């Protein structure tokens, strides 16, 4: 087993606990309130290591310091408050993206982080908390690379002829040089790397369409060039209880890019037979003025 000192920041990101947090957060609405009340918006954060320090930087432009509350509950750092003011009434907006009203964001901390450490952070001293977190998780990507290449190499690259792929690329984009066309999008040296990874070839059944009667939610951005809406439609064809939700003007990973996407996902997890998608229906792509 690797020494904990060699695995910094374990526990800050935990996918399943984050899904549970979103589910609990977005669905804690009393029945008498209905679902039309605005939920707290979620500010963006950067979380990174700086030497022996863990830095959590939260984007709260226009929020006064006295309107921000920082607390620690059940191993999770909570940042909440309210951005006062509202856009000018009657204004003719071209783009309207800023959120007003109450906000809330939480970050799961490593085990051992204490209230005293949070108090110290609030007063400018994050060394004790950073050392606790540094002893807990691996550097970014240590686990992810194995999962990524295990799937991509066994299930995708093993079924593709590099020469045929280059030929298709040259036909589609004849003006680009071979040096560019030979690089696969997103994973440019996939074939060379898979030859080194050497995980073999999966059973061809992995490419068969999934078939199930369970409720399925398929979220897709209308400008997604990685997994376009047509792929969601194709998946839905063999999933009779599926719903495809399109997000106008968004690209890949609508859950990360949209409060609405997170709300729909959380509602689906809580009520897979009666969830709401109204916020996506009301979205409009941004207007670009040349």
C-alpha cells in the first residue's frame, strides 16, 4: 500500500458523495412550496495545491465579505451567502448569465479536517488543514489514466484500423496536413499509447446497443461536438423508458456547465418517474452580435 504522504489531497473530490450532495441539496423542497421557487445558485471554485497548502478559491464577484458564511459540517466545507441586487428592470439584455440571490457551495474535505483548522483558514492560516489533506489523496490523474486507457484501448482503439481512420480524416478534411489528421481528437496519440498499454481487445458485444426498461435520463448539449445529440437519440432508441433532454447552446458535459443540468439530474435520481425538465425547455442559446 502506498504511503499516505505520497497521495496528496485525497478526499477533496469524491464523485459519488458529490452526486449524493447534489441530490439532497436540490430536492430539499417542501411540497407546499412547489418547484417554482428559485434554488440557490452554485458559484464556481478552483481547488489546487500550492506547495504544502490546499487552496480553495471561490468566484464571488460583487458579494460583500460580510454576506459570506464559511462553515464546516460533517467533513464538508460550506460556502454560502447572497449576492444582493438584481439586473436593471426593463433592460434589453443580449446576454444574461450572472446569478443573484442566495448561493451555496460545498467541498468534501479529507478525514481529520477540524473546525479549528477551518477557523485558522478563515484567518489566513491554512497550513494545518493543508497538511491534513495532503496526507490523504493521490495527485490528479493517478487513478483516472488507468480507467481511461483501460476503456478506450480495449473497447475503441482495438476495433479501429489507424490507416482507415486516417483515410476517413483525409477525405473529410483534405486541406489539412497528414501530421494533423493522424492525431485522433482529444486523445491524439491513442493508437501508440494503446500499443504500450496492451490491455487486449474487449468482446465485440460491448458495441451492442444497451437494452433496458429502467428509467434513463440522457442529457446533451446542442453544441456538443464530442457526444452530439444524435448519439443520445441513438441510445434512446433501445431504451423505451428514456428521456433525451437538450440544452440549447451548451457543449460537452452539461452537468458541469449548467445549474439546470445539475437540478434535472438530482431530480431524476430522487424521482425517476416524475422529474421535471422545465428549466431546460426554457433555456435559450446566447445571442451573438457581429
